[in-house]
């Protein structure tokens, strides 16, 4: 009798301890993600400006200015790994463990982002005059909390947390496959590919336009849509463009994955392949033409006018790299996943006619 009274308390205590451990792991993951993102961002800014920075954010030596491709790839891979941990790697854990881990990650990341914006608004952190980097962890926090990659991952984490809390666990019988008529399949695939290419072009240019506004507000100027300075204002944090970048990036991820999950596999592959091709082509063109641009006419804050400036800013935005890497990953999954057969459970072989008749006879 005594054991029956003690065992529920022990199991409840173990459950609380396990949930606390998952929450602490999520908090640690969010903090490490923001700070490491800040390190990569500072190194990328330094290489683009012609300087190499050490881990204390002090200038070590000068280098020729170049496109920091390695740091951009490292930041994109880091963000993709965190998204993988929040979604795929946690799918075999219990629902409570997933929600606790994701909640801890979201809370820690959100608090660090808010703290970064608070420091940027009040100007309490000392900054060096070259590219505005505070020393040590303060610089990591400032640039990590203001990175669009962090905002995108945070928005995806909150979205996955909402889905875990409101939607029941999906069973194999819930999966439905839409049958596709074999007429005009190549033509329809080409149309889906063109849709993907247009989505990639629009995505890069809109992100570039919003990024230019973020840079301008930080420097205390107001730009028009042609990236020309129209007025001088106080330096502020551009909350609206920053939020728009995160929301637009998450929306594009949804269009490439969730919105087309019930479409035929070849159409999904065509859409993502078109998006990836157009985005890679734009990024490659921008990186190749970067050393050839020369003096930036009429751009007192270092942003070229018109679509050239949108392309330059969009190609260096971390959110674009993260979405592109996730799109390439989803393309690999689409092309290597087995094709389900309609009209029956894709995880179970179809039953023969004799067995179906036997089941009907037993029910009747």
C-alpha cells in the first residue's frame, strides 16, 4: 500500500526533472545560437570591410575586402542545424519534451533579441568606429540578436511550438495523396518551375529592399525605393522591416514545403528546383560582380541605387541563405522519398480482393 502511494510521486518528480532538463537544454541552445551567429556576422562584416577580427572583436590586421562566402555558408549551416534539431531531431521525443525544449529555445532567443535591440536603441555598449562592433560578448549579442537568420529561426520555432500545442499527432492513415492526371505533366512541371523561379527573384529583391531600409534606419537616414537618401533622422532600430524580413522568409519556407505537401512530387520538385536555381543564380551574379562595381554613385551610406542595391543587400542577407539551404534540403528529400501509391495506406501493402471480401462478409 505504501509503495502504491510513493510511486506516483516519484514518477511525477522524475517527469518534472526531465522537463526542466529539456527546458534548460533549449535555453542553452538558444543562447549559443545567438552568440555564435554574432561571431560569424562580425567576421563577415570585417572581411567585407577589409579587416580581420579576433574573438574579442578587436581588429587584428587588414585584408583586401572580399565577399565573406565562408562565413555566410557557416551561418546558413548553423541555422539549418538548429532548425533540424527543433523539428526533425525532436520528432521521436514525447510531446512534452518537444514543447519544453522549443519553449526554452524560443524564450532565450527572444530575450536575447530584445536585449540586443535595447542596447542598440540606448547606445549603452561601446563601439569601435570602423564597423560598430562592441568588444567581447556584447558585440556577439548585438550582431547575433539583430541577424535576420536568428529572427527567422525564432519565428519558425514559435510556429512549430504552436503546431505541437494545437494539432494532434498525425497518423499514417491521415496522409492523403492527390492523384494527378497524366495529361500535360511536362508542361505543368515547367509551369511549377517558372513559379519557383519567380518566387526566388521576388524574394531576393524584396529582402534586399527591406535590408537597405534596416541599414538606413540604423545609420540615421531615410531612403526612398531607389535607395537614395531623402532625409536625415535619428538612428533607430527598424523593427518593422526586420519583422517583415522574418515573416517573408517564413512565408516562403511555408510555400516551398507545407503549402505544396499535397501536390504531386514532381511538381514540388519543380517548384523548389526553380526557386533554388533562380536564387543561386542571383547570389552568384551578385558575388561575382561585387569586386567590379567600383565607386557607389550617389550612395552616401554604401548602398547602390535601384535594383542593383536590392540585389547586393538581398544576396548578403542571412535569411536568404538559410531559406536557400533549407530549399535545397527539401529538394533532396522530395527527390529521394518513395512515391506513395494512392487509394490505400502508403505504409501498408494493398490487400488482395479475397481478403477484402472476407472482411465484408465478417462485417455483414
